[in-house]
C-alpha cells in the first residue's frame, strides 16, 4: 500500500481550441489537506475531472490510493463535490441521499443512519422541521449546498475531492465546511480542494499546488513554499490613512516591487536590491506614524500574485479550467 | 451491477410514484373502455335521435310510391339474417316514425316545395323528400333539410327508396305484391374471414383492428417513453447532477439504467392496460347492459400464435431501445427544452415516417409497400407487428427483419453512448454535425 492518496504523472489534456493541462505531475500524501490553486481557466476543473476518470487524459498516468484511477472499485472510496452543483429537484432529500449512497455501494440501513446523523449535524433536521422529507427544490440554496455536501461524504470516503467548495457559500456554511475538512483530516482522510481564495487555502492546507495556464507553477508544503519565497516581504501598518507622500514612497520602483494596498495595512514586496531600513526611513520622513513594520513571510496570496501575476489569468475562459 | 440496479430503481420509482403516471395509467383503461363501447353507444343513440326527425314526402309520382317508401322507412330492419345477439340489439331499438306523405300533382310541386323550405327554415320541419316521375323512371329523388349532411340519414332514405322502387317495378312486371315484398327485403351481411396456413384465423376485420391497435400502442409508447428519457437526460444535464453521478458510475451504466428503468415503467403501464383491456373485453356484455344498450356487437378475438406474440414483444423491446438511445443522445446534445424540441425533430420524423404508412399497410398488408416499410429497421418495430397480425409472415422473413432491427439497435446504442458520454458534461453551444462526429470518434 502506497502512502500517496494521489499520484499524477505527466498528464496533459488538449481540447480542440486550447491546451487545458500541460504535462502536470503532482503527488498528495495520505492524510493531508491539499489545495489546488489557480486563477479561473487555469486547468483546475479539467485536472479534477481527469483524476476522477470523468474525462480521459491525452497522456500521462493517474493513480488514486495506489490504484489506477480507471479501476471501477476505486470510485467507491472517493467523494466528489463538483464545482457546478445540482441535485434532482423533484426528489425528496432523503431519497436523493439514499440514491447517492447506493451508487457508492453503501447498504440502505447504513446509509439511513448516516443520513440522519448528517442532517442533525448540519441542522437540516430539527425538532420543528425535518428537511429530509422535503423535495430538493423546496430548500434554500444554502440548504441544497449542505445536502450536496452530505452526498459527497455519506460513504465515508478515504479521499475527498472538492472543486471550488467555497464558491457561493455564505459565511455560516463556509465555516461548517472548514470544520468538516478539519474533522476529515483528524480522522485520517485526505482532502483535495481547488480554490482561488488564497486565505482559505492558507489556513486549511498542509500542501498546495499552484497552476496557471494548464501548467504547474509551484507545489509543496505550505510552510516550505512560504519560506522559499520569504525575506522580501514587509508588513506595514499606519496610524491613520496614508498621505500622498507615503504613497509616493511605496510606489518607488527602486524600493518596492509590489504593494498590496489595504488602505491602512500594506503588504510590501521589496525590490531586488532594496534595503528594508531605507524603506522605513523614507516612510518616516514622509511624515507617517507607523503602528507596525515587520519583515514577514509572504501570504499565499502574495506568493500567488508574485508567481502567477496578472498574466496568469487568461481572459475569456470561464469557469471550466 | 448493483449500481446499475440503483439507477434503474431510481428511474422506475421516481416515475411510478409521480401523479402523472397514475393519471395516465388509469386513464388508459378508461380510454380502452370508451373506444370499445362508445361507437356502439353513439350509433344507437343516433338511431334513437333520428326517430324524432320525422320528415315529409312530397309524392308527385301518382303511383303510390310515397306510401311504399313510408312503410319501409318506418319498419324495423329484417333481423332474420343477423346473429341472434345483434338481432336482439336491433329489435330493442325504437321504431322510426312514418314520414308524412303528401300526394300532389307535378304542377303544384314547385309552390309546395317553396312553402316547405320556409317551414324548415322556421324549424317546424326537419326536411322533405321530393319524388316525381324522374324517380320512377331514373331513380332520381331529392332531399332537402337541416340534416341533409347526415350520411346515415341519407343512406337510410336511399336504401328504403331503392327497395320501394324495386318492389314497384317487380309488381309492374307481373309478380304479386307479397312476392315482390319478400324479394326486395333482403339484407346482405358479408363476413370476411382471414385464411392462414393453419386454417381460418378469426375475422379479418378484428385482425386489422388488433394490428392497427398494436402499431399505435407501440408508436405512442416509443414516443412517450423516448421523450421521457430525453427529459430525464436533459434534467440531469441542466441541474448538473450528471457530474456527481458519473463520478460514481460510468456514463454507459447511467444510460443503460435510464433506458431500462423507463422501459420497465412502460412495461408496467402496458401490463395494466393490457389486463384491463382484456377485462373490459370479456366483461363488455355486462358493460353494454349497464349502459342500456342490449348485447354488444359480436366480434371474435383474432387468434395470435405464440410466435407472433414473442416477435411482438421483441419488436417492442428493440424498437423502444433503439429510439430511447436516440432520444438520450439528443438530450445529451442540448442545453434546454427548446433546443431539445428542435434537435429531436429528426428522430420524431423517423417515427412519423412509420406512422404515415400505417393505413396503406393496413389496407394492403401483403403489398410491396408494406413489405418495404416493414423491412426498414426504423419503421419495422411499428409496421411489422401490424403486418404480422394482419397477414401471415414467414419465419425466415421475420428472423431477417428482427436481425436487421437488432443490428440497427446496436449501432444506435453504440453511437448514442458515445454522444452521451461527452455531451453530458458539455455546456453551452449546441454541437454542430462535425463536432458530433468528432465526439463519436474520440470517446
């Protein structure tokens, strides 16, 4: 038994008009939370669909839990939440969930017990109302997302693959999702999810892979990725808002490569040969009162912008990268 | 296999549980009962109503033809040659009232006719019949009235007039009135029996009814359940539930489960219909009595050999699978119901092509046209069962046609599965013909 949950080697996928994924290799150890990061149209969904054997790669091999991904039996050990979500609208919630469980080979009795457990846990069954009896289209959007999420996990999969799980979630459901991911990891499951929200990825992931234009930009443990890209980032906080003079300093290309301006908080990436001390002195000379000036590890967000850049986002490619 | 069963089960239960299934399934037998009973009921009602339509005869012949005619219109039909059951029905019908006879001269005719037209317009009279010397010489008469369009009424008058004229002419030839009477009162009843290799096989008319009925049933089932499959595929595609499903089962399994599940729904429904059809058929005597119509017209149920029965079931299963896969492919190609309506036109055309040949084939089931249409794999599942019940088909021909349909069925399923596999996850623009070809090649 291999200790890799996912092993992709040299996978490419070409569509008529463009290359979706180019020579992608990555591996995900068991028991980790792995983030597949990239702008829209980077090839995330194509990669995930190939992992699940929904579409066939043109070249390369994919192994899941030590078995080829085309092995029919492997499907039952994987839970998948697609980016485009949907359920049978006219079916009762409980019937849909039973059906989804049955497709994964879960016995009816086991499925029913787990459905109850999940409905309780996600507040879809309360003493006042059992939404399990309602038809899917009677549920609010948020509730439908919860049901879909339950459907992904009912068969207690070893590997959970979530495509853009946070898109369209309200803060409460997003928190429930994060809690569940943490819980899955604690129980030794592997979770792979794609996102373009770096904050979520940074907080949840053990390791990440950033892809853009169908190619891998970098991958590795989050800590390693951050330390490799460290040393050139300064966290700066001001008392009051920045004066034009201060903004002038921050836009000096000799000192500053890039600045993430959040009004009173700035994440500053120093220019190649710039000295942080010089930057600090210039800002003070510009008359600013400094609340914080600290050399920090860059956020994933920062690394992402730095490595992918604006050019990584291909225009006109909607959603199905 | 367990997954296929799960898909089949869902398709089956979700459809059978829907109120529409209940309505259609219950409505079916009602429909059968209605078409079996209604024509008889209506024709008897029609005869009763015609009892009210007492009309006037203007007799300018000067020969007493009017009186003879009136006798014949008012009398009961001779039931001697009828089967006892039908005779009983006819005798139970009310007597048609005698028309009013006005004997007048040819000169007065025009004026009286004008008066009667006004009476008809003022609804004091249903209509009037004019007989004169032309009637006696050449058999020409004219009827005018509000019910002039009624074929039944016209035929009744014509036949009475023919009989009256005939008896008058026979009498003129020197034969006694009573002899003439018995000579002219003759009813012809032609029963057409179908002869097959195994001997006489029930009435030809009943076979035609059965054949046409089977063909229509197959046609409607294929259209109805084919469309149900299309809608099902489209729903999975538009609600995006398809992607979740195909991460658990292969698209081929999903397609097979859908076709089998919906097919099982169709079979369930037809089983209900068939058994209730048989029930109403055997109980039709009681039903007719309940509606106060006497005995139902006799009609022997045509004999159906086991070979024909097996072939019938095979044709239904193959025909259904063939068209179901085509409808599924259409569903996977499109993104909305409007697009589906448009894209399913070619498939519907194939079905309509079968049904427009229904009548010609029914009228001449052994003709060249009937043969050709029943050999084409797309129309064979509908036309062949009908030909089989209407005429004898050699076992060799039957096997060859079945093999052809089977081959076409495989080709369609193969092609549809490929289109389905790719189309299911394709959103946006409808594929062009060239793109479709690429889908079929690449998957």
